[in-house]
C-alpha cells in the first residue's frame, strides 16, 4: 500500500510540475523587465559584478569593490539581491534568468505547502492544496515575476509552519529554532513581514499555546529572542540610524478616518484576487469573457467553515494568519495592492485543503467539482496571457522595447544616457549587467544647458503622457532642437522608446499637422491607432468623428464624441486610442455593415483643430 501512495505522489508531483511550467514558461522570456521588478536586481548586479559605488553603514558595506547592502529602501531588505546575484554571476542578467529563479522559489513554496498539508491531513488534501494554488491566477503570475517582492516571505513562512508542525508533533528543539530562524530571515526581504509574523505568532499562542509550553524548556524563549534579534540586527541598526524607516512608517501607518470605504476597497481587492481579474498588466487587460467565476470564493469559505466545524487547529492557524494579513492592510491606507494581499497565500489554500479533507466524502467530491471549474477558468486565463505576451512583447513598462534600447546602448558605449521617464534606468542597468548607467536628472530644477552636457543621448518613453511632458521641459531648456537618432518599438509597435541627441548638426524637420481632419490607409495587420488632438470647443455641435471605411470606401462603422461645451483642449493633452475591438468609453458608435476596415477618416469640427499624425500599432 505504501508503494501505491508513493507512486501516486510521484504522479502528482509530475502533474504539478507540468501545470506550473505551463502557467509561466510560455511567456516569461518574451517580456521586458518592469521598473519595480528590477528594484532589488540592480543591487544583485552590483554584488555579482562589482561597482564604483561606495556603500557605508547603515545602508551596508563595501568589500572588494562590491557594494553589499543591508537595506535597499526604507522598508525593503537586501536578501533577495544576494540570492539573485549568485544566479547572475553564473548565467548573466537576461530577464529569463531571474524569472527562472522565481519559478524555483515557486516550486519550493508548492513543495513546502504540500508537506504541511500532507502531514496534517493526507495525500488527498495535499493534492487539493496543489490544485488550489494552480487555480490561483494572481498568485501564479506573481510567482513568476516576484513582483512585490513576496517569494521569500511566502517560502520562509511555510518552512516555519512545517518546522513548528514537526515540533508540536514530537520533533526536537531544532525545529523550533528552525522556525525562529526562517521567520527572522523573512524580515530581510520586506518589513511587511510584520503582517504575517504577528497573526501567525498570535494564532500559534491561542491554538497551540499549551502544546508549546509542554514542548519547551525554560531557556527556549530567551534564546529564541536573542537569536531572532541577532538575525535582524542589520535591519535594527538601519532603522535607528536612518530616519527613512520611521518617517515612512509614520507616513503610511495610521488608522483610517473612515473605515467603511477602506474595508470595501480591500474587500473588492480580495474579490479580484480570488477571481484573477486584476492581474499585472504585462499583457494588457483581459477581455470580459475571461473574467472568472466565484469558485475560489466557495472553496475559501467552505474550507473555513469545515475547519471551524471540525476544530482543525492547523487549518485554523493558517486561516487566522491569512485573514490577519488582510486586516493588517487596513492600517496601511496606501497599501492594499495585489502583491500586498497575496501575502495571504499559500496559507489560505493550505487551510482550505486541510479543512475540506476532514469534512466527509460528499464535501470532498463537491470541492473537487468546484476546483475543476476554477481550473478551467484559470487555464483560459493562462492561455490568453501567454498569447498576448507573445504578440505584444509586453505592455507599458513590461515592454520589450527596453531590451532593444539596452542592446543599442551597448553598441554606443561613447554616449552618456539620460532619461526624463520613470521606468528605464533600473532596467537598462540590470539588462546590461551594470555596464550602462542611465541618469535621471532633476528636470524641475535643471537650468539651461541640462540637455547638452557631454555626449548625452536622451531616452524618451511614450508609455505615459507625463513622460512626454517632462521631455518637453528638457527641450525647452535647450538652445538647440533635439534630433532623433534611434527608435525602439515594442513588438506590436504600440509603445516606443526614442533616443534623441542635442549635439548633432541641425537638419530640417518636416512636420505634418493637418488642420481639421485627415484620412489615411490602414495596413492589413493593423491593431490600433493612436493620435492627439487640440482645439477649442465652444459650441454644442462640435465633435470628433472617426469613419471606418472598407477597401471600396463604404462606411463600416462610425465613432463620434460630441464635445458640447468642453473647454479648450491643450496641445497634445487629449490623446485617443482606437482598435479593432475597443475605443474610448467617451465615444458613441454606430455600425452600418460588416467588413474589414482598410481606411479611416478623422474629422474634428473644433475651432483651431489640429490632429497629429497617428501611430499605427501592428499585430
């Protein structure tokens, strides 16, 4: 019989490994690197390859030209940087390297979760826990990207629970101190680990207090305290010597003035987490038909009810910790983002699996049926994300245009790079292995000559209009007009990074700015068009209109937006985007016939109307 169970567990492990790989491997190598994703990776590059930077206490130390940080910002530790530095040293700084490390941590989280659940409730419950984790779209996508970061906290928490579980069931004191070690190390990823550690210790005291007292010796508690303080001592030194942490904490930790709005907002985010409808925007926003049902809600609630009914202490410990994380978010009005709430995982999934496993055969069968429905929804979501990432090369700051810009800069080592756009400097530094630093000058206080210093090339992103506005300020500070020297589009042509220089000889620039309207052909593989409009609307009939025409000039459909009494539209301030399946919500639409749009006519009945030449995104 033991051999049968072992074969089942091997088959289960193979199935989980295959499914987990399919959720991420098809797309993780097709994206650029996002700015926040690269936060601690810049430090990993410096540790792996060295840097001219000198780090001094309390921020860290410098040894052999290698900056060794203790903290990377006011509330983010440096442990991740050391882990990824080893991978970079061996395999280089391609985005795929760090993401494969992320998947390794994800598998560790799965393995530790299975070990905890199996030890408590058997193989069937362990399999249910694996299904719950795989059906959680938000979790699996974040696992592949470590956006937060969250992975070390989740892995170390489940390792600590496993150690405590063994200790409560009779193992030696090394398990107790192993749990203390892992929980203390978790603070070196992020100080938000307080949200996990507090509820976990409180629930353990309530549910396992008597058992812990029986298993302890008199010196366990003081020794554990001393050992934990020793592990977090670099953080404590930083906290008391750098005002950043206390200032950040005082600014971001407070009781809400009105509880109802923040509770409702956190509940909506919890709902979005379980349904997988607020995923990272690396591939765009999923269409409505991919929005998922309430299957995970049912399993979350069913597991909690059965755990309470059966008084399953381990399941209640995990649920209490998970719900405690949600409650902790209420004290941080500026928190509550998806990667904050995802710290509830994988604890609630493990708690639900343990609770449902002990509720009888009928409940187990119902749980399996609901999980299959959740799995079907998740599979469709993973397929869409994979296809969208491959087609676009990533959306917004995930775009692969940053990778192209980095490769170009590597071939122009004589240039000094600067950018007015958030989202470029960190990623270029990481992707180049620390060889290329992109300056982010203080444009607000920059004086004349800012743009022409040295052999400077400016990288300008069109991901957000605010970046282009900052670029216009840079141009205004210069005595010479900029010359575009290179362009790096995303794979689908929707976003761009453009490289400009001010020190090249001036050339005549032809600008096409038709007044009133324009008409142009669409390529066969067009996906979207984007244009800016300016003018003055001071009468009710004034409007912006798009007519989509087929190859014969017949109108297929019409989009229009009555301006009514809209005030003056500043130059370039109103940027509109249309596509095959979407258009701005402020526009109306009438469809006249079916067919393929091959031309578009844009008309603006505004005074002094001006429409810039549109950008056409391709599939």
